[in-house]
C-alpha cells in the first residue's frame, strides 16, 4: 500500500510539472478528459500559422504594446501611472481599458513562453511593478475607481461600479497573471492576482444583494477558476461556485447580462454575445472542477442553440446590433428588454448588419475549447477551428496592425444608413478597442490549441507545421514533427521523434467539413472506418521514425443555409476546407455591386496560389453572371429579367483576408 502511495505521489508531481503550463491548468481537474500541453511545447515551423505568428511577434504585439503606452491615444498605461500616484490627472478612456491592457500583457507572456525574448520579460516586469504600486492594500485594483479615490473625486456609486467592467478587468488580470506565471516561473504578477482573488472572495461574502449582482462581461469566472487551479486555494473554487449560485437572484437582472434568471434555468443563448460566451466558458471551467451535471446539461443545450440556430457560417456570434429578449410576448418593459450585440432569435442572421463582434467570436473559441477539454468531443474542436480561421482572423488585417470591431458578411456601398461601427479596419477603434487586444493574445496562443494530452494518449486538434515537445502524464517525453500546407492543402504528416515505449494512442481529428479522409501509417493505409467529425484512434506501439499521414480532400463546397435563415434563402456561400470565401468588388466591372452577381454553379472553381500584403493565400476562380438591368434607383421591386446577362470571371478570396485592398464591397452569400 505504501509503495502505491509513493508511486501516486510521484505521478502527481510529474503531472503538475509536465502539464500545469498551458492556457488552462487542468492537469488535476477531475472532470476534464483532456489536458493542456505547455505554452512553450508547440513551435510553428512554417506555413500558415508560422506566418501568422511572425506577424504577431514582429507587428501586432509591439504595435499594441506601444499603442497602449501612448497616452495621447489610448491612455491605458497612463491611467495606471495616475492611479499609482506617479502623475496627477483624471481617468480617460473606456472603463474596460485596464482589462484590455491585461489582454495585451497576456499575449506578451504567451509569446515569451515560446520565444524566450528577454526584452519581453523586462517589459512585463516594468508593468508588473506599476500594477503593484496601483493595487490597494485589500487587493482591489481598478483604475477608474482608484484614481477617484486618490484624488478625492469618488462619489457614492458602488452599484454603478459593479456595472463598469470592474470585475471584467480583474478577470483578465487573473488570467494574464496565471499565463505569466506559467511562461516565466515568476510569482510577482501572480501575487498581485492573489490579492485580487482574495478581495473578490471577501467582497462576495459580505456584499448586499444589489452589490452582489454579477458584473457585466464575466471574464472573472474563467480568471477565478484559473487562480484555483494555479494556487490550489480552495476558497477560490468556493467563490466560483458562489458566483454561479447568486447569478440571477436579484430583481434587477437582465437578459442582456444573462442574469435575469439563474444560470441553471438557462437552456438557450440570449443577450449580449460577448458576455454570454464568456459566461459559458467560465461555467465550463467550473464544471471541470465540480462535475455538476446540471451545468454541463445546460451548456450542451445552449451549444445546440448557438451552433444549429444562431451562429454564422464563419463561426461568428451575436447577429444584431440591438435586439429584444424575449421577442414580442409582452408590452411590459421588464419582460421585453433591449439587448446590445444580441444573439437574437433563432435563424435571425442578417449579413450587412451583422454585429459579430470579434470578442464574441473569440469567446466562441474560449467556450468551445473548454467544452473540448471536458468531453473530448471533436465537434467542439471543429468550432474552434472554424472561428479561428474565419471570424477571429477577419478581426485584423494581414499585416496585423489594423482591426475590426464587428465582422459583417456583406458590405454594400448603397446601404442607406450609417452603421454604428465602420466596415474598415482601424489602428485604434476609439471607445471600443477591446477586440484588438483580444486578437493579440489569441494569435499568440493558437499553438496551445493544437494538441492535448489524456490518459489514453495524444490528441491532435489543429493542423499546421509545428514541432511538439511535451510529456505524457507519467512524465515521458513526446516529440512530434508535423508538416503540412494546411489550410491550403489537406495533406498532413506527423513524424514521431520521441514517444513512450508503452502503448500510446494518437487521436487524429477528422474535421466535420471533410469527406473521404485517408490515413496511413508508414505508408500502410488504415482500413478502419474513418468518420468525419470524430477523432480517429491509432493505437499501437510507436517508435522513432514512424510516420502518420492524413489526407483530407479539399474540394470547393457550395453551401446553403437552413431555409428559415430568411436573409440568405436561395443563396449560396463558397467554402473550401475550414475556410469560408467571399467576393470583393475589385473583381467586378466599374459600378457593378457584389449584390448584382449571380454565381454560376457549373463553374470549374479552380484554385490558385497568390500573395497579398506578403501573405500566401489561395483563391478560387469562378464564373458569374451580371444582369445588365441592375439599377435599383427609386425601385423596391421590378420584374425578373435574364436578358442581356453578361458573363464575368471572378476571384474569390478567404473571408479573413477581405478588406486588405482598400475600401470596397464584399459578400459571402451570393445568388445563383
């Protein structure tokens, strides 16, 4: 018996050392089927994600770091200096400025884990020293309040503070601190985060029902669970449970904030899409620790609602700039509530007016990533891939220094009204630049999504040329070299460099979009049935030099939507592999709108390599028809006519790359 205890203890120690260094430190989460590899364990070597990571390290990260230190533009870092007493002034900028700076910091820490660039380490330590000066003795840190406290301008607005992104900022601080600790081994930021977590624990123990109302955009759900995983302090798990228990128990809750009713009564997605997806991700984290069946049941029900009724073909979430919930059932304003950035009704998916905030799409990744961890179900990895390649990457330009707040699926010059948010990427989106820092950290962390470890073996989630160096759960080294030109080509090879002597299973994700996939091991074709949307298990004793080859045919697919999606009825979209394609107006004759084009379904749909802004892309050439009678001046309806139709050749490009050639029109869905 004693021998077994010793072995178990050694095993646990190895697990912590080997596996507690990923985006989520779930190596000891009892209800997590999969576990993260280390932040530093995956290095992109060439191809798509290497190019994107190079853009991140050379352009996006330094650009954002400098931008948020420039008090003439963002004022974010200046707010910390004022709160610390280093200079006098007032708070400027949106109330979520702190959190956005923490997101950039998190991206820097994740990048450091891979590159070990000492300059990044020095910059982070400078920022951490400033955070320490800002933090109140009770652990509280939120510059809008602390600046007012320091300079005597704080009013009696405690409830208002709750809705001023206070907990959102703290949540991102805690998450960034955990990532920094795993990337560097230093505890200087983690100690600040402990102060924040302790403050929140005490606050929610003592707060009145009004003050205990859950703050908007609950990143602190993910943050506090990550603090529990990192520090093993049980009171943080107690707090995470308490946050769910009290949610929706006050009389002033709203659907906009998902707190009008308790979470355990929620079975469909509603309200502000960013806040919703952050909440769902946080609840998934909590389930991984507690195993409460009701939490998972509700998450799965909400996931079905989003995936099958409320999500765009790009993986985008939050279709409406403004909506109501519930819809049309009462005149009572406490029942019918206005919602910003709303999920909307089932199948309500407009294109030109799609909100689909980049942060909501990143929230979709965060949520589905956590669902994958707790279930091992490939359908969640499919959504992670879909959103990353399409509605997340579309949030910034190819050079990584201009960003989109929303991600429409149609841009039309003739749209007869001004939209709240523009359709051109900007270097800084005044008053709402939250998405740019979010993309910054997300791209830095994509490598951690590529693989998982489990008791059964190694899961391969995302494809891209990389080198994996990690450890199995019992501490044995695993080294894999992946080579592929994915997503432009479906051939993927995995070469085994090091692998445990014991039986080791490889789980290859067979994407849900794929058909007729083929797998071979050392040139011997696998005859087992290969099912799309699942993980294929390859179970044998492996040795150095073994090669697994996966071939995913990538034909051009013409996609249609459920007919209840009225906006695209009788229209088609073009997809190839994980990528959604679009048509831009620069491919058309002058004064012809993308809305005038009808795609020829009998086109050859030839693929061609091309470069745009120094990025390697693949286009799809197709044939289309333009009706000469395309004027809609003072016309709402007119007879259908096919006379004098003109055939044109068009080049479709990946949706994420739209808008990189100057101002113009764009559409994903086309008539035929």
